């Protein structure tokens, strides 16, 4: 009971620090997911909501605070995401720190640290790329019922990296995530219908399911509805409708929707030909790290 009045002042102070440090969205939500226990473990040591320095977090990391190790790793990743044009040598040290901090938290069995550590092995961030190790970590979390890990493991089975390709097992993991209410899990199931992976190809069914997702304002669903119209999958080809749905996705910040909307303007399909507007949307996508958009800008002389 005595902890409640202490936390009633500490937690808002921590959120103020996060806001001053640029870690909050305009609606006040943290850009880094924290469990209630993480928030408490950090809040009780956050003293000054005005200062944006990170020395207090580094001190906690050095003293074995698991939540601080995870939180600082994620902050450094956000920093890197903002610096897509940075020289690769300048990204090496922060990547090493990200891996080291996540590894420290993962050793204490912090679930989200384990999840992002798997991502480091997946992408070779701060360590050698190791798909087998990534699969091992994702499976460990998937068996605990964590939807993000179930989807990631499903993707590995679908791609056949670090494990034998098996679309049927991939779909099983997608269904486990979807059964917990994961919209991403449902969308990957639809993708299997779209491409006929582990299930009979049914473009009409895929389009119908994507449309339901799109009408619920899901940016991925809207992107795929646009793709269906663009390619004539499950629906008659219609570039104007494709551009309409891709724009809805792009305006929600979906990097894939942004890239393909850029293509619409670059090729003059469904919208007037407009290279400047194409470059605008390619840059939006590239700023989120989408390799195809970066390559496109390089070919057009617009990167960095």
C-alpha cells in the first residue's frame, strides 16, 4: 500500500522524461512498448523529468537493472532508425551496444528483449547474422504464446531460412497468433491464400479478406487491396482504385503503401505522372528503412 503514493508521482515523472526525450507519440503513448513491471522498475529511479540525458539509464544498466538494459537498447534502435543515411561505420558502435544491452536483459529472460535479440540475429545487428539462432529464440517465445514471435517463426518456416521450408507449419503459427486476436496473424493467413502457400490459392478470397481488414482502417490491408487492384489479383485490374487504396495506406505511414504509391506517380498509373510526388513518397518509405525505396531513390539520384 505504501508503494502506491510513491509510484503515483514517480510514474508521471518517468513519462514526462520520455516525452522530453522524444520517446512519446503525439498522443502521449510511448514509442517503446514497456510492461507495467518495466515501467515501475524504471520510474522509481527517474528523478528529473526535465533533463533528457541518459546517464541514469546507463547507471542502472551497469547495476543490473533488466528493464533499463532493454529500454536503452530500444532507444538506441530508435536513434538508428532516424539516421538511415549515416555511414555504415558510424552505425557499428550503436549496433554493438544494442546487441549487448538486449543480451543482458535476455539473460534475465526478459521476453521482449529476447524478441528483439532474435531480430538482431535475424538482421545481423551487433553480431553475425544467424538465422538458426533467431529461430531458436523465436520458438522459445512462440511456445510461450507471444503472438509477435509466433508470426516471426511462421515467417521463417515460410521463407525456409534457418529451418526447412514448411508452409503448413507456417500457417499453424499464423493461426495461433490470429486466435489471440493478432491482426498481423490474420493477414499472413490471407497472404497464404494470395500466393497459394500451404493452402489452395484463392485470390478472390484473399481480396475479400484484405478488404475487410482495409475497411477496419488497417494500413497493411489497405496496401494489399491496392496491390490487388494494381495487379488484378482477385479483382479486375483498376489503377485508379489501386492508387486510392495505396494512398490511404501511405497516409497512415505504411512504408509499403508509400513505395507503391510512389510507383503509381512514377509510372502515371491511376494518377497523373508526377516525378516530384513519386520522389516524395519514395523518400517517406526510404526514411522507414525500406530497401526497395532506397534503391529506387539511388537510381533516380534522390538518395540520400
